[in-house]
C-alpha cells in the first residue's frame, strides 16, 4: 500500500467525458493500444469532467508562456485490466532487457524486478479503497510538443523504469543539456500545477486532480489542509 492510499475517498459521481483532442497534441495510435491493451468501451482519452476543464486551463497557460506549444496527451483513463496488462508487459520487458527468462529467476531476482516495475506502475488493485490512479479518471500522463510539432525532449521517455524518471533528476546537473531537460520538465509542471493538478513525486509526466494521490500531495504541501479524494475507481472497471 502506498502512502496516498490512507486518504479517504468520497466519490462525487462526476461523469467520465471525452477529452477534446483538437485542443491538444496526441499520439496516434495510442501507445498502449498498439501493444494490445484491453481498453474496452472507453478509449484512453477520457477523464472526469472537472479534470478535463483543468487540463484545458493548463493548455491555455502554456500558450501564454510558449505560443503554439501544446500539451501532448500520452495516457489518461486506464481500466484496471489495462493496468494489469501494462504491469505484466513491463515485467516481461525488464526480463528481456536482462536476457533472462522467468523460469530461471531466483527469488531475489524476481523480487528486485517486481520492485522495479512497481516504482513506476501502481498495483492493479480491485480494492475500492486502493484504486490505481488512472482507473479513477483523475490522472493523466502528459508531455510537451513545440511550435514545430516536435515532442520536447524531457531527458527520458515516459514509463522509463530508471532514476531518470524522477522529476528533479536533472535539477542539480550543470550540463547545459541537462539544464534544458529540467527546464522543460519544470515548464510542464508549472502549467499543470497552476491549473490545480499535483505531480507524482516519482514521475515527471504523471499529474492528477481529485484522486487520492492529489489529496495526499495537497495535504503534504499544506499541512493545515485535510483534503479527501473526490474520485474513486470507476464502476465500469468492475
């Protein structure tokens, strides 16, 4: 269980709505759908209504700072079945990168690989008290696209299972290229936080509004607050 799972969920019943993709950049076809992830009825480009409204605000803030730049949506709503699919895929990918097979893993190696996977991926829990953030329709993975339509280099790809995924990985690196990576990450963070989101402390690309992680981070930054989560796992995930 992660620290934010201590946060109470008071589900508000707000609907899941389609993101107006014409206002953003988007990767097509969707990266997880290309792998065969089972999204079912809804596409990944859905979020709770207020989260969509806040995302539009973030895009507007970005345009003020960087005209003709866009927030690119990598992933948004994710059923628990997709979470399970991607956890399994990432474990298999980690095995392959190391030239190993699951049958030959020692218990220690197996534990180390799963710990690596779960540094990035939330557990695909069906417990209503511990929903994976994306299953609530309140979390989104994003990056930036510049005026040339090119994806801005953040210094690591989304979902990379390494320390480079940490938001401040490049913060104290004096190399000019590293400082540019950090500046890009900070720009993304600034426009998202201004629109009410909170950033996952372990992933530069993951932001949320209204879920347990958002409430926990809001309480951490303002200890006098007592935020609860307004979004739990969507029942269409059942």
